[in-house]
């Protein structure tokens, strides 16, 4: 087999963001060990034989709901706790965990005198309004305007609509047929004296076995496995590990001849080495040919995946020269930029190129011409 079977497109799915498939949650397991400051979940969802199909590199769209407690608190403050129809509308379609400017302005107009003056002063200054909504949810706003009344018919027009959240799929469709896995970092924080969670990650974290989950597959345009005989280098710190777990499962399942090199990083090896047993086993059995890790808080000086790349730059360059594909998944704002800079530095130091030539090689030749530098960043 010279081409990866992962590149074969599945049949068109009838499921999409407007018509998701009602799947069943099969597993919700914490991946971090005791003592970690993080809460990362392994989520397994049963698609069965009629659910959407996917290939490695695709993303799963999840349509979340607001937590029942937050919905109840919101409606109680508005005096509509007994309106069951409104409750369902709010729970399933409206964003509560982030207050929007439109909602704040509406509350400012309807608030009693002292609260109205304060909120209207904030609304009159765009910078102050930006700061105000940055870390508040809708209940925080209502606490600044006690006793306020908003007609139920107005509420859907004052709040932003819930949009699906896309997660990189962490499994091969051929590894556990009829199931799909996700690696989810639960966003948790406290502001204005109240604990809060991310909408989608909090929704998934609170699901229990057999709960239904509305999902659909978002096909990737470019983040596919290469021909089966080609080597791959994968850089995926934190939850960026997800698609590479899928890649390794698939290449192992189908006996691909290409070598696999994984760079993984997180805070502490003892508590944050996601899927450690799986990767250690794959490494020992020869399915994962190289495993390079960077745990940033395990020593005085912070070490990240780009530092490991530079340390092993000579061999990494050799792999690229031999036709390896280079993949990166995860944070776009910092990590992906640092990895890109490390790749350019490696091309300069070990490829004998000038900085300009190295940038041209990485950004044009490797990325656009040969399409061997592939990103799934967010």
C-alpha cells in the first residue's frame, strides 16, 4: 500500500452543524494525575453504524448546552424561573458564560437609578465596556442591576447564539470502529467571586455515560496523513496531541512503513504526560520511533517543544531532507510561531541556508510547494 488509507474520503454525511447527530457518551476520563493544576479529559463518543464517518485529521463539531445551574440562576434573577419554554431556549441556544455588549446596554437602560447611572457610564466608554464584558458572564451583569426585569420575548435578541466547538479528533476510525475520541482541556476560572467554565469544555466535562451529545464531523482540507512509506514529525504539546494519537493508531493498525517522531510537552511529566502509557508502549514496540518530551515546569528554566526541536536539529533536518512530513497542532498565538521560528533556525544551522533562504524554504518550499509542513492550529 503506497498511499495512506486515511486519505480516502468517507461518504458524504447527512449530519452538519445545523443537523447534528445525537451520539452517546461512552467515557469521560481525566488524563491528568493527582496534583496537576490542569483538568484534561479523554472523551469517547459512540457514533455507531449510522453516525457520521471521519478520517484522521478531521475535527468533531460539538453543540454544547449551558449548565443547568447557570440557566436557573439567570432566569431567577429575571423572575422567569418557571418558564420552561424559555428555559430550554436559553439552555440550548444562547451564550451565558460571556456577557455581550448588547446585553449590557439593554440592562443599563432597564436598571434602577443608581445601577443605571453606573452601567450607562460604562456603556458610554467603549474601552470601559470592553473591559467590563471581558471577564463577566450574564449573571455577573445582573448582579450589578438587582431587580431588573426583561420581557422573555426580548431575551433571545439580547444574547449571542451558541456556536459549535470544533475539536481535533484523537482516534483513528479503524482503531475502534463506531467510536470517536477527543482530548479536551477543561477551561476553569473564577471572576467576580463566582467559579466559571468554558461553555463547550465545561459541557463535555459534566457529561456522564449514556448522555446524548449532538455532534457532526468537520472534514479537514489539508491535515491528512502522507503516503504510508513517508516519515512524519509531529509537534503537539498539551491537547495538540489529539490528531497525532489518531495518526499513530492508524499507521500502527495499517502497518505503515514510514517512521514516526513525536514531540510532546506540558507542565510536569509526573502529572501532565497525556496518554503516557500508550506512547511508551508504542515507543517500546517500535511503532513510535522517536519520542521527544518537554516538561516546562520540571526544572528551573522552562523548556518547551521548540527547544527540544533545536536540540535535535541535526537529526530533524536529516528527516526533512529525506522527505519527512512536518505537522504541528495546538496554540496558534505562541507555540506554533515558536515552532516555526525553530524550524527556520534549524534550516539555517543544519541546512547551510541564510536566514532569508531558510524562511523561504520553510514558508514556501516545505509548506506550499511540497505541502510537507501542515498545521492544525487554533
